[in-house]
């Protein structure tokens, strides 16, 4: 190489280095100048068009190292779909059934079920809503609604009831068990068929059986207030102190009180009308029967 060519080569190299320095210091606001293709670089170099500089071409054997950064098999560790099955533990719908099991709601229905008749009025109780317990009818008599049991004869009614039949004044209650009212001679209810004649404390007809007329006590009747009594079946098979049922029918002699006793509060009680003495441990008192204060019971 002659002197002139060598001098030109040195100037070319200096110029290339100056251009490379300018390219390295350029900013986004300064346009990049320098090489635009490999043809602008020396043999064995390549052009970096992003910086406009020439540099040594990379060793092709190094390209295999790049696979480490993009190795798809390693990515499977982070995106392994099989691990997603663990998330099912938090969203397992079968576990949610413990909190929302619809079958548990049947427990609440026991308290709110309107068909539960035990919450409704019972025998001889008022029924302003028009509904009674099963087996009873709500009947309106003179503006007062009361629950009565249907019947075809006296034997089907309770110890203090009779089967009302053919009554003109209380026709709505016919063929239903009605309180067996007794009244002393001359009582106004006797003439209209609402009461039987019997002396208070004396014998009365209790469904064809011997009964006791317990009274008297004031009572509002369709004909006005009157002193009345109730005729209790008192000739059953049970004795004083035995357990009894106030709703046992006349026909069920084994469940009715006898020996002149009367079923009060689930027990056969002796009576003390007319000055009769009570058994030891009891005294002559009034009893509350169907909302009425009835005298003459040994309680």
C-alpha cells in the first residue's frame, strides 16, 4: 500500500469512528446517521440499523444460547394447566351444598306450615277467623263464631255435651255437639229446648247416662243472661283421682268419670255442691270451664 492510499485508509477509519460516536450519543430527538445496510460496513462486519454503526458479525454458534430464554418447555412450569385443578378446591360446587342445601328448608316449614291445625281454635273455642282444628266446624250463632264437633247422636259427644238436633233457635248448630245445659225448674231456656230441667247439684241426663248438674253460674244466652248449669257425665268407669279426658265420648265408659265425680283438668274430681265434704287434701272451689266460673269442685 502506497503512502497516499494508507493516508486515505486512516482518514476513512477516523471518520467511521467519529460517526459511531455520534450515533451512540444520539437521542430520540436526533435522527440516526451512519450505516443503513451491511454494504456500508467493512468486510466481516454487519450494520446495526438501529444505531447506524457497524460491528463484528456474531458467531453463529452462539445462537443456540438464545434458546434458553425462549425455551417453551420451561414456560410450562408457570402455565402448567394441570396446576389449575388445585383452584377447584376453592370453587368446588359440591362443598357449597353444605350452606345452601335446599332440603334443610323443610325444617323451617314445620314452624310456618299453615296446615298445622294445632295452632287453630279447638272444641267450644271461638273461631273469628272462620277455621277450627281438624274435625271441627266453625259455626256462627247470634254473631259469635264457635268451634263445634259434628255428631249424629248423644253418644258421640263429650261428657259435658249433647248432640243438638231439631232446634229452631240454634238451627245452624244442629247435628253438632253442644254444651249440655241444665237449669232449675222454671228456667226460660227449658221452654225453647236449650236446657234440660235439673236441680243444681242434682242428677241430669248426660247422653243417656246419669250425670250431675254443676251450677249455677251466670251465662249470656240467645234469650239474655240466665243462671245455668252444665250436665257432666258422672257414671263412667273411672274413680276420684283417676286420669280422664274431657273430650271422651259418652260411649267410651272407660274414659269417663264415675262415682259422681267430674273430669276437670284431666282428673276425676269429687263435687261439693249442697255442702258435701271434699276428700282429704282438697277443698271446695270454683273451676274455670270453657271460660265460665263453675262452683262445686273439690280441687
